[in-house]
């Protein structure tokens, strides 16, 4: 498992996402967010979604008082991605292993 704070300036080298990072990442998992992005960012979000290889039925969405969680698990890659959007930062957690481990981590985040 790994964790990083998303830096909008270095998330994609050569493309500054200041002000757009949250919507861009949400577009990986939520199609209705994509029209709010520029065509270039929309295309990149779609390509990232394809690279993650997370089927629509495997997308995880949750909201709590001060933060939202989006993510999903790819059987093909044996990886789960979890993004936590809070007031201070966007956290990206990558869970390697089986789907059950990914779900356990997602549940643990929600319960804290």
C-alpha cells in the first residue's frame, strides 16, 4: 500500500492542474464531471480511467462530513486506487493485492 498527497503542479509533468485537480481526478470515476473540463483534460481523464482499468460497477463513492472518497479496484492489475478529497488536500492511496484487501482499506478509511 502507498499514500501520496496529490500535487496539482507535478501530477502530470508539463500540465499544471492548479484549480482543476479535484475535478480532473473525479472525472476518472464520474462521467458527468467530464464536461466541466477542457477537451485536453477530459481526454487525459478518460485515458487515465482506461489505464486504471476499473469497471463502472467497481467504482466506490462515499461522502462524509468533511471529505469525499472515490476509487475502484482493477482485477486485471490487482490494484485499487482510493482518492480522498478533504479541505486541505487530495490523498491518493494505492492498494496492491486482492479486492478484499482493497475493500478492507476503503472501509477502514470510512470508519476513521
